[in-house]
C-alpha cells in the first residue's frame, strides 16, 4: 500500500477499534529510528486485563505478564512514584485514570513498510475494516479552556522554585501547569486524528480505557528494550520553528549550541544514566548521542540517547520500575524534585507525564512519555492537558511561560481552532 492508502486504513481501523471498551493505537507517523519495530500497532479488545493502584502494581504486572506471555499494552501513571519512593499526592484528580492498566488484546494489527498484518485475531478483520467509511474531520467547535494558574502566578512560582535551587535543594525541577475544560464534549477519535494531522510525532498514540481517553502527540520515548539493550531518549531543550527556512535553520543551530539548554539536558542525561545503572551490566551505560536536534512541526527539540546492557538477573519490568518516573518529567535530584512538584503544582498529574506503550511476547518493550497529550473522561466530560518545562537557576520565568504556550499550541489549535497568542 502507498502512504495515502495506509493513512486511510489507519483512520478506518481506529474508528473500528474505538467501538470496543478498550483499545490502543501506537503510531510512529513514519519517523524512523533504529529501535521502532513497527510503523503502527493497533490493539483491540481485551482477553485479560490488569488495573492496579500504587502499592504493589509493578509486582502485579510482573505476575500478569508471566501468566500470559503475550502482547500486552498498557499505562504507567505518574502516581506510581508513590509506590517506588516514600511520596504522596495531595491534589484532586478529576480524570480518574488507574495508576497502572494493562491488557492482552484480542486483536492486534501491525503496519510495517506499507504492509498490513494481523498478529492476533481473525485475519478477516482487515476486510471488515476496509469496508467501513473513513473517519470525517473533527468538528473544531470552541471549548471553554481555562488555566489553573495565570501568567503572574506561574512566574511567581518559578521564582520560588529558583529559591530552592539557590539553596541547593535541587538543580532542576520540571514544573507543569494544567489547562482544562469541565464540560467538554468531544469526539475522541476525530480529535486525536486532528491532533495527529496538526502535530505528527514518532510516539503518538490513542488509548481508550473504558470511558477514559489519552490522545497523544508526544515526541518523546521513555524507555525501550531490544534484546539485552535498554534505551532511553529524554527531551530537554525546545525552540520555536520559523516558516522561513533560513531563519529556521539558524534557530536549530542556536538550540544546538545554547548553554542553558545544554545544561538542562545534561542534568537529565546524568539522572537517566544513574537510573539505568540500577539495571545494567556494570560498565555498559553509555551516552550514544548527546544534544541531538530533532525537528517537529511546531518545535525543534534537543534529545539525547542513553543505553545500557540489561543485567540478566533483572526482570525487564523491574528495569522499568528502576527508571520510573522518567527524569525529563521530574528533575534532579529526583525525589526532592518530585516533592517540590507536588508542593507547587496545583493539579494531580495522574496519567500525564506517565507512559503508555507495549510489551511483546519475547519481553521487548517500547514506552513513550505522556506529554503534548489530551486526557479526557467521557463520563464526567472533563478534559485536561498539561505543559511545562525544566526550571533551573538560569531560567527566565517569562520565557518559560512562553515556552509552555508554545508546547500547548498544537492542542489549542485542535480544540479552539486557533493558536494561543505567543
């Protein structure tokens, strides 16, 4: 199939999949890298499922995987931090995602190199999907989107966090803010497809867990396992693109050499190296790429790649636990940063800044970072998305606020049919 035919099939397949209580689509949007095995995976319906709260959730997942030894798709909520460390969450949660949720799909469709294949289920589902009509464009009616904190409050909070940095409590903290709508009525599939059209990214995904939805245009990989190798690719460093190609290239080069962005990135690289050490064969942790610059529709991003050889005595689910939550969404040192996040943010993160992805029968896996994502509860009609960035001593609060708006721009374009003023 050609690119257009594949795109139409994916639209039809997602429309079909969304009729089931549970489904998950992972889409690379034709971005290529050495570790992505399929261009797209669509997992549908559940022959077995696990929903667990922080406490012994990772142990339950290990038992669940060992029982099934099959493809498993699932979610790690940020709130699992409370199981890993002596932490808690004090804010309200109006989305109500489980802390951990995994399912074994009844149907699994894969797309690779223009070919469509059925990995699980009756192959006749391809004909069923092909015969339904392609999904129409999203109706981009205006929603009432509110912010949990205004510009002044955001700037004040950043300065308070910088006082903690000045005292030596932390070096860096990822501070996020929420935008929300309390009476949102959206078509999740059409909204996701509109978001994916505006901002196609390599770790995009659609995840339906009964009445809860994650509509994601994330560019970030959390953790991947291929054979005996673990790979993490944290993002730290953002620059707004320009429509003039000459100026855009200059912006890209400026990001590459920006000392502040490099400092933020290397702090998280060091944190990830430390996290990987807990699961690695001694001496195998290495930085494969430092300060790589990658281009997406709205922004250029600075991405580093860190890898290691996994210790054969470490179960791969324990390796995930050893690196969770991802350092790019916490800060350094990690525990103190998470304490400050709960102190200064006004919303429980829940699924946001967690991860979703899949585990294969042979124990390989690939999980993203839930950023640039719309979270939606279809029962309560509560819609939420959060954006943030790394706060360091050198950060300028006003510029950090503008960067938040930039990161929110693709979602805002989809939800209110216009970009936020930047």
